[in-house]
C-alpha cells in the first residue's frame, strides 16, 4: 500500500471488522431463543475434539477441597475464536431482581451479563424442543415451570459432551457469564443450592480476559475448632477449566473480584455446566440468569452488548 493509501485508510471510518470465525450455515432454533444460535464453525468444532489440551491437575491438599484444574482445557489455537463466537452469537441478559431482607426490599443489579440453557432431571427436551416428563415421556403439565426452559444450543452441547467424557460427570444445565470489563464481577458465594443435590460437580470454563478466581474456606461453625485452610488464587486464563466437586461447594466460597489494569479492558466469558435434580432448580436458574428483561446481543461495531429488537441482521 502507498503512503497515501495508508493515510487515507487511517482517516477513513474503519470498515466493520471481518468476523474472526467463519459462521456456520446451520443453527439451533427454539421458540424460547430470541434468535437462532449458529452451530460451531467447523474449524472450532474440529479443534475442540483435542480437548482437554492438558491433563488436569488435582488440587485436594486442603480441608474439604477437591478441584481439578485444566490449564488449559480448550486448545489454545481456538480459545480466542470460541470466545468471539460465543460473545457474538449467544443471547445475554442483565438481570435485575428484588430481595427482601426483613421488611426492607433491595434492588440487585447483577454485575455481569448472564444467560442459561437446560432443564432439571425431571424433564427432558424432545428433538423438536418440547418438554416431556423424564420418566413417562409424556408432555409435561403446563404448571411445572414458571419459566420457559430452553435446550442447550448445539454449540454448547458439544462442549458439554466433551466435559462429561473427561470428568465422568453428567450435566443438564449450562450457565454463561459475560464480564464486559474489570468492573463486572461475582461476589463470594458457593453453588451449593439444594436442587443440585449433595456434593455437586461443577465444570467452570474461562475464555477471553484473564481474571483471578479466589477461593476461601467457609468459617468454622461457632464452637467448632478453627479450620486450617489457606485462601486460593487461580489466575484463570483463556481456555482454562476448573472442575469443582466433592465437598468443595459445601465448604468453600469462590468469587471473581473486580480488577484494574490491561486485562480489565477486555471481556471474559465463563461457562459452567451443572446438574439440577428438581424443578425448583430450573425456575431458580432462569429467574436469576434470564430474568424478565429483554435479550441483549453483542454489537460488534459498538463493541458492547445492545438490546435485541429483532430488526437487526443475525
Ligand atoms: O466466572 C467465574 O469463573 C465464576 C462464575 C461463578 O462462580 C458462577 O457463575 O457461579
Ligand atoms: Fe459459582
């Protein structure tokens, strides 16, 4: 390119960036999806089969801790295109909900974007996307759920199958978090909801920006001896996976704190696979990860999540 040409293109408004992956022509459809969700591009799907890229490292040297840490699980060659693909193609939500502490109602603004797919063990999706009872195979009664459950799209189901094969666990839910920058976070909590059953296994994937995953043991119950456990910091990189299992959820808390610096300007996606045993789990997950607001979709030009009106080109 001549000097002139280089300068011209420097001052011209930049053309929309070329997609960082080749969009597949086939997609997953469901009445509860705001828009169809494309299947994985074939180069990503092909390379994904080489997962896990590294052996998992067992971390069980502290009280009640049982982790397997894959650094990375997703081959490095596709981690960034898988991140771009999922950010662009999944519907996200910014959920707002009220909690009542005694007489006081507080509004909670979830400090990250979320989405969820799946249904608990009492039901299953047929090929056509309708729900049947897991035992009788008959269509479920309308009153079973307050929410409208959505099946895992093909692109996330591919990762679920691999994860099941690696871990020997089974999963029926996929929750996705998108942290737009270092201001988005998740505060200390444990995923020990009763609807997951005792000692649940949760596989947690990271894509995009590096963020610290902090863990600390829950405090000892009053009167019981102090627990000799050191806090943990895992610097989760793109493609990493942490399998949390056994007594971990019952005894440890985890969080992704806000962060500053270079990595904080980039987005990060977290995907967790879980298994909900009862219908209350389904309503809970949709209430807190889809909520009542409209869907958002990544606006590549504006580089942000934007309300999905249905008029946009998919
Ligand atoms: O983003 C992460 O790595 C953790 C997410 C998490 O803990 C959750 O969704 O329950
Ligand atoms: Fe969690």
